[in-house]
């Protein structure tokens, strides 16, 4: 057993830009597994400046490549790194994708696929599911049944409450168990949720046996006739089936909430800094492809039939089982090993992920940056005082790191505006109505007079456009910047909302169907360019390391709560307003557009100090 390494001696600031020139041409870099460790390297002068990638957050987010910096006060885009190191001719970026990195990425992205699939599998087959659950939107006489709409809306939106719990608990669990083990255990929740949703077709009741067509006064959920006049006539609801579906949606939501936190974290920790933005794009792209699959599989030409819809919901188990089978590819995060004081396994994993020898200077520098990001000053985190094999003590020491609480950030005047902008964009994202377009498009389009064929084209075009624009958005982020893209995205969404309102308010006219297709696709595409990805990226750019976790968690919680509220109110609004359903969401976008134009600064290629200075001014 090796002695513990004292990393406190390594926490010295890098000051000279030519540390590679200080390397001795002789092979003095010894394996870190030997008695000589990274502290010895520091004493040899091998790490004499701050790493060019030290301030890039350990998160995989679209557009984060342009946050690469060479000092604490100067940032550069990845394409401009060469100019930042003038005079240091032998600085090179690490090899990009290796076999181990590709395998680990593919396996982790299976969780992103499950998240996207659960997001998109309640829309196109909604009609047959509602019939099976005895929740038709209209009674036998054609009258609207708003109670049924509210129950169905809750079945869909309760997913967000589960995700809220999952995203708040997942960070601590991933720190305790490790990223790999968290994702593997999370698959069990995906499987349980998918099976519960599929099994919601099995519980029987009198109204289900009658196809939901009992028209006498009944006890809710049983179909038993009553003679009490206060009970309304109409189709009864199969309580057992509805409750089973709700339970499955909650469990799936918990799993999805955990995946949205841990997968970007894991990808950001295994990727070299110059690929964190690329892998963030892969996460987004996998998610929207999965949404497309969920919507397409729900069409009646595939699995959206009265007998096959349970199979469509259960398909989420396939990527979960595949990830469990491929768990050998899912290497544990090297940064997590560093966090718990196990630097040797971290180095072994890095060697596999980078496909470089143990004495590679960039590998050792990356390991050093992980240590520096994870270890607090000596008086706060006495890592060397814990036995090397006592990971409980190391974990406790790690958890004692000082990080800003939400209460302290809310009390800090310099952080109120960054928090307000981050949370405001998250809430605006959901109250734009975007998830209602994905979750309820087939319902509200049919309610407003559009035929099945038109609804089919809108659904397919909307999701294909979402996939294409997601791939385009990262390229535009590094060219146009965050602020311009968000403002342009909101403007285009307001115009699309207006066109969609015109189309839905004029059913039967020749222009209504093509205008509905164009406006829905442009609405989704406009969202994907700016308002979709940028609110998730912003907390990583406007908050420091000790603030980022609390601020990101608060913003994500706001997003899920807004998602739940927007989904819960949509079907009642659709029944009450008809073709004008999206006007309230358009009003929210107009307000958000004005506030964003006033308060949101540009963050692309700027240091944290520059961003804070702009916000203060």
C-alpha cells in the first residue's frame, strides 16, 4: 500500500507562460504510482503556470468550448489558442477521441436517450391511451370534459415533479457512490418506471371493461352506478390504471432528473477540456433524437395503437438494459477518484481515456488541475491526514469544502442579478410553451380542427427540425454569441406564436394547415437555436466554482417547477381559449425578451471578472 500524497504542497500559482520550456529533456517524469508523486513534479518546476484549461467547468455543455482560458483573467476561443501561446512552440492539444473515451461516452449517452424518450412518449399516442384510461377529451354528446383534461395533464406533468426530486438528490448520491455506479443504479429506476407505465393497461374496472362508455352517474374510478343527483353524468375514469400510470411517470421523472445532472457531469469529467462542448452537444443531440423516436413510435402506423402502446412505453427498458450490459465500457470518472483521494485509480483511468503513457506531461497537468479544483486549502481540507485507504475520511473531508449556499448567494448583492437572469431564462424557457408543443401537439391541433394527416406531418417535421437545429446551435453560439442568439430566438418564437394562433383560429381555411406546419416547426427551431441550450450553459459562465453548484441547482429546480406548471395549465387553457391557447405564452415571451435585452450580458469568450463587471454596470 502506498503512502498518502500530500497535495497541499502543490497549490502554487502558475505564473510563467513557458512551463514546457522548463521541462528537462531527460525523462525525469516518473510514474506517479512510485514513491515520487505530483508534489515531486511541482518541486521540479514542471507545473509553473496556471493550466490553459483550468477554469473550464467540469460539465459537458453545448458552447462551453469558447470558455477555454490561458490565465485567470484572459479567455480565448479554442480556435484562437495558438495565438494565446505565442512563443511556446511545443504546446499541443491532447488527442481528441480515443477508443476508451468513445466507448464511455456512448454508454453514458444511453441515459440521455432514456431521458429524451420519456420526454417524447406521451404525445402522439395520447388519444388511444386516454381511451384506455377512460379519459376521453369529450363525452358521448360531444361536450368537453375539462376534468379529464386536467387528469391527463397531471399524468403528463407529474413527470416534472419526479425529475425535480431526482435532480436535487442526484448530485450528493453521485458524489457518494461515484458517477458510474449512480448511472447503473439509475437504470433500475428507468426500467421500473417504464414497466409501471406499460402495466397501466392491466388493472381492470367496470368503466374500462365498457371502454369508458358508461354514461350513468358513477363512483369515480369504479363504474358503480349511483342515484345521487350531485354526481355528474359522463364517462367514468379507471382509477387503478391512472394511478399506475402516474406512479410510473413519477419514477421515470426521478430517473430523468438524475440523468440530466449526472450525465453532463460525467461527460465533462472524462472529456479533455477542448471536447466538453462537443460532448455537451452530443448529450443534447442524443436527447432530441430520442424525443423524435418517442414521437414517431407513438404514431398509429407504428406502436400507437390500442394494443401496442404499452410496448411503446416499455421500450425505454432497452437502452437501460444495454447500458447495464456495457458497464465495462463505462469507466469511473477520474475526477471522482481525485475527489475521494484516490489519485492512483484516477491516473489509471486518465491513461485509458487519453491513450497516453503515464509520463505524458499533459496527462500529469490534467491530473494536477483536477487535484487543484478538488482540494481546498490545507486548513480547510487536510487530505494527507487521512489514511490512504480510508475513503470515508476522504469523502468527509471533501464534503467539508466551503461552497456558497443559496441563502448566502441571495444575500450577496453582486450575485442577485446573475441569479435572477439564470432563473428568469429557465422559467421563460418553460413558459414559452415549448414542452406543451412536444407533449400535447397532437391533442390541441386536433381539437382546433386540423386533420390526422396534418397533425402527423407537423409532429414529424417539428421533431426532425429540432434535431437539425440542435446540431446547428453550437456552431452559431461560437459565432453570434449567447445574448444575440437568445434575443433572436425569443423574437422568432413570438412571431411563430402569432402565426400559429392565426392558423389555429381559422380551421377549415386553405392556409390553416400549411401555416400550422410552418409556424410549429419554426417555433421549435427558434427555441433550439437560443432559448433551448443557453439557459443551461449560462450558470457555468456567470458563477464561480464555489457558487456554481448551488446556482445551477436552483436554476434547474426552477426549470422543472415551471415545466410542471406550464404543462398542468395547458389543456384547460386549450379548452377555454381554443385557437388562442398560445397567446398567454407569447405574452410571457415578450416580457422575457424585454428583460433579457436589459439585463443579460454577452458571456462568450469573457472571463468571470469581465461578466461580473458588466452586470454591476
